[in-house]
C-alpha cells in the first residue's frame, strides 16, 4: 500500500505517473513555495531586493556555472553569479544543464515541455531540441520523466525571467552521473553516448540561429553525517574540504574538461560532488573557454551534520 516494494502494484503506479507526465504540455514547478516564493509578487520582490537597479553591468560571459541549492542557503552564490549576466543582450536561448539526482537509464535526458515558475511560463526551444535529437544517434527522451521532480534546472529559470522576461526560450537537459566511468577509471568520451552528445550539442549550438547561453546548475561537495560520513564536521574537516574544492574549481577555470575530471576521479569523488556532469558537459559543448572565479561558499547547517559547497564561475570565449 505504501509503494515501498518493487512489485506489480508499484510498477503500475509508476507507469501511470510516467504516462500522466507525458500528456502534460507544461512541466509544473516543484520548488515553488519551498526553494523560492510561491507567488509572483513575492518572487519579484525578493529578486528586486537581491538585484537592485544599477546603471552599469559587468561584461557578460558566454556561460556560467551556478548553484542548484535552495535560494535560502545559496542566496549569495546566486546573487554573485547571476549579477554577471544582467547585461547580456540578444540571447535567443538558454541551454540549462541540470544535475540528475536520481538514477538514469541514459546519460542525458531532454524534455520539450515548457516550464512554469511563480513568474510565469517559459517556452522550450523545440526547434533547437529537434535539431539536437536529429544529430544525436541515441535515445534522448527515455528518461524525460525525471524532469518532473528534478529541481536543478528549475532553480535557474526565475533569474532568467527576472532579467529577460518570459519570452526567453530554454533547452532543459539533465545530465546523468559519471560514477560508472569513475569506478572503472574510464574516459567518459570513450562512451559513444557521451561523446556523441557532446558533439551533437556543440554542433547544434554552433549552427543555431542567434546567440546561445549555457548554464550548468551544479553544487560541489556534500559532507557530513547526513551524507554518510561517520564524524561530525569540524573546522579542520571543512577547511580541508574547502581547499580540495578550490583546487577542483581551479581545474574548471582552465576550461579543460579532462583536467577537471582527472582531478575529480583522483579520489573517486570522495566529497560527493554532485554537479560534475553538467560542468563536464558545459566545458565540452561551449569551449574553448577561459573561466573566471566568482564565488565559493560552504553552506553548513548549525549542527554541522551536513555541508554543501556551491560554486560560481563565469566563462569567456578565447582565441586559440
């Protein structure tokens, strides 16, 4: 009755949920009222407070790595990184690479559904997705159902709506974990599902009409007893993790996906970095890029039973 057993009852219920989601034209929000306010007026007031009017803006980057933690804990991280793109002009679409927090059958999952937040509905760029699917010789929608409850894409959208209105278009992509490659010590680019996707996404971006901006929604280390560690977090443990996180961020700044992944795989991702796959995908699909450090923070609860670190990196194109 509680659907805890993987039996016919459970599978029937799950299949009904999948079919119901397939029929929906709009992906409804899961973070509204929890990670960000429920109502439009409250959300606009919050974002107006976070981003007061200014006369000048930084030169906009070509891509960013942003957090996907809840707004309460990640406030300063979100402000720091999204402040960088306020001056962005003429962008036709935002490719949002989200972290898949549940197991995926495939490496990537795309949905054509429009997304709703408390600020309204944002359309997906279906033309872009059709071209991407045509170039990619593997299933791209098999894990689409996972978009239903995943927050990592959704949490980027209110900032885009706030700055650019709801006429923008998005390309929502969930990226599966790289654990299987890490455990085998294998290069993900030797996996056709991975290498073919990087190539297809890069070519689709290059040939698409208008400017495409890429966002990776990625948190870093997950530490503490709530994530499986045996000891409570102390200052020494947090300082050690911060040093390793910053070393990892330094590899991101190089724009080299192999350096990033080699560093992460060296200790078999002992700090449980959950946003590796979107970052890795961004570095392949948007390069060559040069990164600029914007923000790093450890979001640690008062009891020191968990700590999630969040990054902020802006990328700028470079001439090779």
